[in-house]
């Protein structure tokens, strides 16, 4: 049975993650996050590494037991694999009974951080080398590494990166919305990356077409531009039956993809007009539910209790939506 659940970013305010790290008021710990996932109807919980990196071994074992007691599959996302202490996250995850640890190699790297094709090729070489390093450490601990498509790799680049690792314990964390950021059709992405997928970030984006490209706003599943029924149908054909489908619902997060600027394409290779056209057809084929369109500046005006309630309510709805898509 495919397990549906939450990426901890969906409770970023409740947990005090990222831009909310200095907020006042009560906040979840990792144990409460797992419980909240279960309360929302979920059966898998993907934990960001900062929530476990400082836990002693006894607490990691308690986390393992807590997940088993609640019947919640635990996963970990280790953030960037280029950080020198990533291997320690793998060890911590293994102690907590985790079998899949995710990673990324940057976010929205082109063109602002990597401006030329030569620089991109050098970055890819670094990624290949590092992936082989961490794969060996992970294999010894019974861990599978999942590389996320983090608005950086095209779907072909990520497929080739995973294949080049030539390791049975290396796969993909498939983010169903992020292919838009590299002008890849999410349906084609599900077919291409599905055979390598070991975990997910399930999301929906309301995609607005603007003068320089796209503005992506994260909205509850079913309310945005993604054709989730077809994406899900394609993905399920390829993935193992015991996989976790974790939902990422970062309320109001907005990203700008300035793909109509010439400089956007300088560090890309072999992107075809057919692929761009398929991406445009995808996002233009479904209406946005504007009643659920809530940008982050409006989300951040909510009082403390209302913000925490929004996260729980939206996750509960998203879990129900994804379970409905899975039948």
C-alpha cells in the first residue's frame, strides 16, 4: 500500500523552520510533527535533517519506536548533499530506523548561481563525485539515497545522474511540481523518473504567466495548475507498492522562473521546443482555484493560532485529496 503523508516543510511555521526559526510562541518538535501527520490522516512523515541532527541516540531510537507505534513511515531529507556533515545525517537517520534519506544539490541554480554551460558541467561533475561518496556510506547502513529534482536538474540530467551512480541504493525524490522550473512537463517527468523514484514531494502550484516567465505559488493539492490525476496515474505505474508519497504544502511560497530571459538558457543543453510546448500545454490545461490562492505575505499576517491551524487544515485536506487520487 502506498503511504500518503507529509513533508515537514508543510508544518514549517508550527515547527519554526526556515524563515520562522526566530518566531515566538510554542512550536512542534519532531515527535509532535509525526503525531500531527498521523492526525491529518497521514502514514508517512518526511523529516528535515535539522530536526534530528542534534538528537542523542536514545531519542533517535524513541523516534523510531514512535513511528512504529503510530504506523507512520519515517523518511529524512538531508538537505544539500554538498554539506560536509551529510554523512552524519545518514547515521542519525539509520539510528531512527529510516530507510530513505533525501538530498539536493542546490536550488534554482541557473542562471543566477551558475551562469554558463561550462560552470554547469563542472557542477555536474561535483554532483556525480559526491553522490558516489554518500551512496557508499548509506549502503553500509541499509539506507537508500533519493536525489530531489530541486528546480535545478532537468529530468534527463537527474535520470542520468542517478544511472551514472551505478548503485542499487540511489534513486530519486520526485517533486511533482518542480519540473515546471526547468520547463519539463510533469507528466513526462513522472514517466521518466518514476522507475527511479524512492520518495516524493507531492505539491500543486498555481502557475501565472508573466512578462519574464512564470510565478509559481504553492496551493493545496487540486487547486493549482498541475494535472495531478494524470501525473499520479503515470507515477503509480512505476513505483513500488510500499513507497511513501509525502506532501509538501508550503503555504503561499512563491518562486519566479524567468525562462523568457535569454540568460536563463545559457547554462542549459539540449532543451527542445517540444518540451517547452508540453510544459505550456500542461499549465494552461487547468484552471486555478483562486479561492485557495494565498500568497506568503498574506499567510504571514495570520495570528499564531490561525497560522498553525491553517497548516493542519490544509495538510488534512491534501492527504484526503491524494488518497482520493490513488483510489
